């Protein structure tokens, strides 16, 4: 390419970057994993990809994954740059659930951004069950979904908010998450952990049972303290979209982010910075292109979270003037937690337990004991 051609190419590239992303050094193509085709996470990935292509000339290749492992394995193996993950990314940091298997263990994930949208996954109850607060769950029927830690822990967290446990409720087992929606409609249970915008919620609202939400008052500090001992990734939120909700009639509750834009600690800091910057620069382009995309807005950020942010992302937040001493302190603590988990895993691996199931069971107990010995929280002491 001669000098004139190079100049023309540079001018064209500059014209494609109206949002200040000219300085971003993103790989092209850029690869990420996301939830499976048809999911909200995948739809958001497609919308973001269109913005990247149209405004920056960067092709975003999305690899859909059916579960936490299939989304994170390519990230761990360096086959993709980032992942639009679910809360499973946090479970991977903790070496919990499927990530407690011998082939995984605690993972050094790093956050770039967290999506906190207008909808959220909360505890939905039937109005005829007369559950007006978390305390009213005592003696009621709640679902336990086989092999699904996220909804089960969500139910448990609401119980802990009211200083209750699973012993205080009637547990009804279901084979899948979707079945709990039907169970609520069919009067098999009194509450279920559902997204505010799920079809089951709208059906319940118009059914003879009626719909009510379990509020988590933000000024109940003791309740929130107990809840976060179970689900450290929960943040206080007001949800305004979904069955029976609006900006004029919000739900005072809380939830975890979805999706999470994550990388590993080994991801190049300049690339992580560029990705974070591009996501915020292009937010006006993709924010209305997919349900839930509004949750990527900078003013919805949660920087003091249960996993550490990537140094490249922190660079962006510092430039934006939103990174605080409190966020840095929390981040340092989360990095130290990951280091402690890595050491605990290494110590456990030295036991040389050959059977995978036995190794996982042993790790479950060993992890909880060692975390407590180190003065660290031990959520998910068993699964």
C-alpha cells in the first residue's frame, strides 16, 4: 500500500468511529461467547455486534453456548476474547457447582461491565397465597429445581432476607426451571424465582391466582446483610419492566447482573480497555436494539462487586471519573480472594483424589473450611 492509499484508509477508518473509539485497539474479528440462540443475552450480543460493525468496522463473532461450561471453556482456553456470561462466571471464580469439578476449580475472571436492566429475576408469588413480605414465606410451598443452582439460591436468598431457612418452608422439587412457572399457575407452589418479564409472570397476573412480588426493602440493612451472605453478587435495584410493573410502579428488590461482560486476568489490558470504551461509546447506538440493553448504561454501573474488575476496564472508569477509592479497596479484596481460592485449590489438588465425584465432594468441604480459616466469606458451602 502506498502512502496515498494508507492515508485514504486512515481517513475512512476515522469516519467509521464517530464516538471517540478511534484510539481503541480492538482485534478484528472480535470473538465472544454468549447464551444460546434465542436468549436475551444472544440478542444483545447481536445488537452490539451490529453497532461495532456499522460504527467501527469491527466484526463481532458470537459463539452461542448452551450452559455455563460451554460459554466459559473457550474463554479459558483463549479461543475467544470475552464472554457475555451469566452469573455462572461468578460461580467459576468461587470454584462452585459445576466449576468445583476437578477439571475446573476457581477461575481468575475479570469484569469489564455488568448489565443491570429494567427487568430482573425476583421472587414472584401468587396473590392468593397472601405473601406480603419475605417473612410471610414461612410454611409456604417453594420450588427446588434439580441441577439448577441459580434459581434455588435465589429462593434461599429471599428466605435468608427474612431470617428463614429451607427448613421453614415446604420444598417442592421440579425437573426444570420452566416447570416452576406452570407449578405456580397450577397451585403446586406459592412462589417461584422468575424474571419480571417472563411469560409465566404475565400469565399469573391474569390468572385466578393473581400476581404479587416479594419486596426487598432497601432500608432493611440486616435483611440485606443476611441475603448477601448467600448471594454476594446481589445489588439493590428497582425494576420497572415486567408484569404489573412500570416506571410509576417499580418493584423495590435486587438482583444479579445479566449479562456480565467478562475476560480472564490474562487478557491484554489495552484490549480490555478498548472493549470497555467501545461498549460505552456505542451505547447510544445499541441501547434500544434489544430488550435489556439499557442495562449497559454507565449510570447503572456497580463497581463494588463480588469479583474484581480488569485493569483495562479500571483504566476506562478512572478516565470517566467514576472509579472511587471504595471501588479500588473492594477490587483489591476481590483479587486477594481469588488468590486465596487458587491456593486452597492447589492444596486440595495435592490430595490426589482420583475419583471425580469424590474429589468434588471433598473440595466442597475443604473450600468452606479453608475460607473460614482465612476469615473469608464462604458462600455455597455445599451444592
